[in-house]
């Protein structure tokens, strides 16, 4: 004797979402200490953002400014998310040497095709 119950698509999706949400776990696995700390003694939030003790924020931009507003646009996106005081925000370019020393944490430095902000 085989019994099959009729499950609506909405019920199936709700149950699948509940099961998937119940099984999701979040954890961080550090891949070496070299990527976690800069060469100086200022602690980093990550490779892109440094918050100094005097509340200045340094945002590292790995894209070229070619007249498209990439430098300012990327800094504004990060500063807005962190709710930074804009006069205390500065930017800096990481060097290719720093990128290689930190296992290419900034990835590709290219800015072609107006993709500085999108990528």
C-alpha cells in the first residue's frame, strides 16, 4: 500500500527554506596570519579597511582613477556602509608588491571598460 500526499508548491518551498535555513552555519577559517595584519601596527578590519585610533578610516582601492570617479565612488560606498565621518576618510593604493606579499588579496588591479566600481 503506497500513499502519497499532495504537497503544494508553496508548502514545499516553505519547508525547504526552513530546512535549509536551519542547516546553515557560519564560521571563519583563518588562512594564515599574513593576510590578517598589515606591516604596520595599526589593526585592520580587513585588507580593504583600516580604522586608526584617531577615528580616521583608510580605504584601500585596487582600481585606477581614470576620470570616472572610481576612487571617490568606492570610498563613498564603504564610508556610507560604515557610517564614517567623510572628512576623516582617506584612500590609498596598495602596491603590486603588497598584493603579492599578501597572497593576492586585492586580486586583479585592472580598471578597463568602466568596471572600476562594478567589479
